[in-house]
């Protein structure tokens, strides 16, 4: 599609394919957000309410709190990797919806 071709965004919004795209995005983003927030906030909650458990050593001076904190970095990278993979599919769907309208 060229830069000069106007896109009828109102017509695109009414298409079932566009609504399916929004539903797919919501189906991934909402659960991913809640999982991320619960996982992220679990560390301070666990350290605050269960400090003795979190002080349990697992390897030398490394305790459960450190392991959990490190796992948050890994989880963030995994979430980013998953998002990039899923977003690529959304981009293809969006391109199909816009191309069909042009």
C-alpha cells in the first residue's frame, strides 16, 4: 500500500478479522500482564511475610530470595521472547486486514 492511498479505518474497525485480531491480542496480553505482576510482586511479599523461608540457603550464601530475584530476570526475558513471537503473528494478521481493505 502506498503512502498516498487513504485507509478507511472505520471500515477496518468493523471487519470481523480486525475484531478477531483484537481478541487474540487481549487473550495474550491480559493473562501475561497478570502473571508478570503477580510474579514480580511475589518477591517483596514473600520476603515481607515469610522472611525465614526466603533466608533458606540453597547454595553457599545464596538463599531462596536471591534465586527468586534472579528468576525474575529470566522470566522477563522469556516473556519478552514470547511476546515477540506472538506479536509477529499479530503483525501478519494486521497486514492482511489492511491489505484487504485497500
